[in-house]
C-alpha cells in the first residue's frame, strides 16, 4: 500500500517547505496529509486509499520527529523485509557496500550543490553533544543520529541544519541499510576530503537512536561569544574528552563555510566573498576561498587583514590563550601538521559516544579497519622534574580523560597497557590500580 503524502500548511515553515517535508518521507510510506492553519492547533489529516486519519498536531508535537521516526521504522522494515537491494550483514548497523555507494552519491551532491560546509557542521553537531562522564548509551550523547529529530534540530545551535538533512534524505531513502549516524559522519568526512582536506581515518557501524526522547538536552554545543571564550571552549570540549590540541585543530574546520546572521546571529548578511555564492549567496566566511579546505583559517585570523572575513570570539581565543596559541601558530605556518592533527581529531570527534555494530567498527577502505588511537605518553610531558606546570597538568589530565580515565574509574586493563607507556611518571600512575593518581 503506497500512500501519498502532501503537506498544505505553513506549520513546517521553520523547518522547510511542504514539498520538502513530503520528500522527507520514505516513498513506500507516502500518504496524503492536509493541514489546516486556520486554527491555533492546526489539525493534520492523513489520507490513503484505504483510510483517512486526523491527528491533532500540538504546538509541542515534533512533526518531523514523527516523520523521521517513521523513516527509521520503515528502514528497519525494508532491510529485514526485502526492499533493500543489498542485504545487510545481520550484525552490522550499516551495510558496507551501501555506505560505499552512498559515498559516491554524496560526492555527486557536493559537485552540484556546494554543500560541503553544512555537511561538516551536521556531523559535528550530531557528535558534539557527547558527555564522557555518562557511560550509558544513548544518554551520553554523541554520534548516534539523534540530530534527525525535530526536537534537536530546533536547538538554537542547530539553526539551519535541517537544510543539510533535506539534502541527505534522498540518499538515506536510497540506502535503507545505512544508519543516520553513519550517514552524517560519512557526509562530513567526504565533504572535508572533497574540499581538498586530508583523508580522515573513518570507521563505520554506528547505531541510531530510535526516538526523539533519546535526544540530548539543549546546551551541549559551544557558544561563539561566551564571557570567557577560552575557558568555555575547555569546559565544552573537555566534557567530550578532547584536548587543547584537538580544540584548535577542529576549529580549523571553519576554513570552510559561512556564518549567517539569520541562523546563528553571527556575521554579516553578505560580503564581497559570498555575495555571488557558489550555492546560496550571502553569509560571512572565515576565509576567502570558503569551499577549499586548507590552513588559511589560521593565517587569516592571525593577520586580521580584512573586515569581510569573520573572527568569532572563540576563534580569536585560539591566538590569545597561551596553550591554544602554540597550536594555532603552528597550523598557520605548517599545513601538513594541521592536516595530520585535523584528520586524527576529526576521526575521534566522529566516534564520540557512538555505539558500534560490529563493536570494533569497520573501514570502507583497504588497510587496517581501525586507526590506532593516539597513545597516552606521559613521558612526553615530563621535563624530568617532579613539579609540572599547570598547563602540563591540564594537558595530562585531558589526554588521560580522553582515553576514558578518571579519578574514580580505573582504565580498562587493555586500555591501560595500551596507553601506559612510561616509567617516569613522577609517581603518578598506580600500576596495580591502573589509575593515574590525581595530584592536581
Ligand atoms: C570551537 C567552537 C565552535 C563554535 C563556537 C562554532 C560556531 C559556529 C557558528 C556560530 C557558525 C555559523 C552557523 C551559521 O550561522 O550558519 C559555525 C559554522 C560552521 N562550523 Fe562551527 N563552531 C565551533 C566548532 C566547530 C567545529 C569543531 C567544526 C567541525 C569540526 C565546525 C564546523 C563548522 C562549519 C563547517 C561551519 C559552516 C557551516 C555553513 O557554512 O553552513 N565548527 N560554527
């Protein structure tokens, strides 16, 4: 039974047009919808060849959530019910062959719509809600596809991202055995690579959350203009288990794209670099060639040569804070180091909070299925003295926490032997307890 869906109300306006909303539905489940906007509680009616249903759409009712929830259910059905052209291996969240085909479709999409930046932002905003202090999935947030639900799309930090979702939705419909969580991260990594950036050592197999009630609460992503930008960045990114180096490297993604005042409130409506597009014109870019991934973000912030190039307070902090500055200066000078650090940090960001099926994930490329995580090598911070500077303490702590260590929780033994690579830790490691003794 192939029902047909059309939306005839402006209630979707903030999230896109009726036609676009219709496209968000899987073709197999399209039904006819009509929505009266004359009432303060518009009513939504659904008609099919066999039935007509009327549903009250409450103001708080996440219409898109229903659509995407539906989409998810349909996908499960499709992969187990035989609609899918390639059968998914039973235990994998996403099908590797479908992921590879989806990657080719994303490349085509990029060629025609120049949407590289917004796809990168989409991937980051799905994973950047992660909280390393919460063990349970999906309560810990992260790369789990929750950003497809209206309730999360409506978070202020996500303004405009529904457009990225609309671009990807036809690809999602074509490849029903690819999860949203994988699709978002695949699209982001492909966009960086196609824009001339480094190859990202990605793994796949992310499991999707199933409903909007599993979305993270609002307020997990960073603000662009907090009272104290450097400490705000540390608060947010340390919560994700990321380090100063990773904060600076990842900020370099602003080499791509534009800020739009009607979305985030930041930047000019247009500049000499954006008034003619490509893609939708307007916005305020950080760099001159804002569809090219290189280290010009760091060069341009350092020089501050042009008012038509954006510098958010959090961007400026990278050259003001003494610890961030070491990396920002390095990346402005040395694109190779930026690319290497960015690729590692991006891969790590893309995995935050994710539940993988199979548990170790899988690569789409030849070679090792999983990149070796960076080792925690305390010795590299040692000056041979017992006393460490506050900055060094901060770094050690961030790196140790980034691999799952905490004052109360020993590292898993396997991880401990992997990361513990030092005989001179100022008495900071308790080998038998597999713990860093917190001396700060
Ligand atoms: C460090 C903290 C960060 C802050 C405060 C921040 C803030 C912002 C803001 C205000 C915008 C403009 C959004 C709009 O008006 O449409 C933006 C865009 C963007 N952000 Fe960030 N961001 C941060 C980190 C990141 C990271 C870690 C990445 C990726 C790894 C990233 C990738 C992007 C991209 C690619 C765009 C351009 C989107 C477009 O052109 O549509 N950002 N960011």
